[in-house]
C-alpha cells in the first residue's frame, strides 16, 4: 500500500469594494440607522464620538427619515402596512427590484487602488487633501494628520507599529487635538472662548492639520524627499515637534504665548481663517528660532491692535497669492516687519507706509476693507450676530497684566506680582492673571 501526500492549495480571493459616490455607504448607513453615531460607529471610535459628529449624524437621520423614511419603517411596511405611511408601503414593494450598478475589475490590491483613484476623479471627485493623504498614507505626516483629527481614535493607520509606538501616537495626537479644537466652536459666536483651529468638522480642517504638521517640521507640501514610516518613530518625532508649537500657540504649558484665537485666527464676522493660523505658526517659529519672543511680548498690545485694525490686509495677500500655501509666508513676513517697526518705536502709520513702499507689498491698499453693509433685511444672519458680539465684548476682554495682550481661557497663569523668591505672599492683592510665557519666561 502506498501513501501519497497530497498538496492542498488554498486560493483566497479578496473583493475590494470601491464606493465612488458613497452609494453603498449611504445604503449601509440607512439600513443600520448609523450615520456616525450608531453602534457600528461607537465600536469604530471606541465610543469617543465628538459632539459635532453626533449633531451631523442626527441632522442627517432626520433629513433621510423625512425625505425617504427609515429602513425600519420599510421593513414594518411588509408586515404591518397600516402602521406606516402609504408611500412607504408602495416604495417597500419595489425595493427588492432595485439594483446598484457595479463594475467588476480583475486584479490585485494595487489594481483596486488605481481604480479607486480613477473613479473618484469623475462624477463625485474626492477632496484633494483626502486624495493626497490616501496616496501617501504610509508617510509620517499623513499618519500624524489622521491621528490628530480623530484624537487618536477611529481607524488606526498606525496599527502596524508596536503597541508602545501606537500608544504614544494616540496620546500625543489626542493632546494636540484638544489644544486645537477645544472648546467646541458654536455659531453664531456668543463667547470669546473659541478654539484655535475652528470647527473640527469642516472642509478645511484636514488640510489645516496637514499643513500645520508640514510647516512645523519643514516638510515640502508635495512630500518631496519624505520616506514612508515603517516603524512609527518618524511619526512620533513629527507629532512631538507639532505639539511643541501647539503648546506655544495657546495652552497652559509654561512656554505658551496664549494667542487669543478671536484676535489672531478669526475674522470680524467670526469666521476661522486657515491662512491666519498658518501664518502665525510660521511667525512664531521664526521668532522662536531667532530668540525674539521677548521682542514680541514688549510690543504685543500694539501688535494686536494692528491685527484688529488691519485684518483686511491678510485677505488682500491671500487674494493676490491665490492660495493658502502661497500666502502664509507673506503674511508672516508682514507681521515680522511690524514687530521690527514697533520695537523701533515707530508708529503703526509709519510702519504701514514703509511696508507698502516695499515692492513685496506695494499691492496692499490701506483703508480698502469691505464696505459697510447697508442691507435692508430685518433679521440678523449668523455672521452678523457673531460680528456684533465680538465687537461689543472684545474691548472688555481680560488682558495679561504683564504684556497687556488679550487672554484666552485655555492659557491663563496666576502670577505673584512680587515674586515668591523676593518674599511675595499668596494673597489676592499679590496675584494677577498673565499668559504662561509672560509669567514663566518673560518676567523671569
């Protein structure tokens, strides 16, 4: 009797579903009644679903139920038609007869990926930042951006790294997310306590985070010379550098300048300006590198006055340069010139005249801001409500007792007027509110 070993070859075929126009995703959300806040989403995000996402999900559910009806009602229509609307009964009878057109493509994962990018440039083009992140999903800046926007939750693009590395990525990303997006922005604005980076869910948020990471880490916007991260160590390095600058922008860290978002990053109408945020990031990096933070502190009150009075210059530069990435450096350079002028004890008017005489800024038109709105409408729109609130409350906002700049709730230290080492006591009369850096860096 002869025994022969048989080789068994197992062939595994994977099906990659490319949902170009999100038809399958929409259908799945409808069937599962999960628009970002259901059981599937809770599992995906480790139950940590942001309030903004919950609000969007609830609005979507209400809209779908109003226009189409819930899947639960469609099922109920088949067994108890008297319990639902007549039109849902009619729709439910034909539901199984409907089909979604599919295109079958033979190939491997790379073929599926190419098909994905091709189909998503047609009827419903994918966002260019999202496309960039997908194509460079193994790059450390892309991984870091994904981690920050989801506060270290959701799909783990860093899951191939060691557990220790994964935990570090999630912890740092969550901290940066809190610095950038807390407290939550609500409109119309009825408080000066707004977040640094605007709304967590907007068309500009992901690109803002990616650009922020790239600027801080001196990475080319097209990722030239940037290798894939196979261990996670480079991702952590980028995140740490990004967190360091986030600390300086606005936090309770001793290095924080406590830049008030309403002054530096929002328009008079309460709209967040990505270009202003990135310009201040670059501006701060330059000051820090040149050891000139104290020069900024000395003239901070007047500088903030300049930003508030001449905020339209930022928009003129953006209009001239056409894009955020091409504009932020020029705005940063403008700010640097203003700081130099103020430290030379020049007046704002003379500084502006000198700047506009420079060929790099001779296109700026002083005094040409948007004309007064003479609308005859009787109801205030959201942006007008925000503008009125900001106008009437900012002048009375608290200021740092050292630099006299505006103070934000996320960046406050209680300082001894007379230092403890000089015998100062912890009495109310000897206390004052300051920015963290003014207290721990500039004063000392």
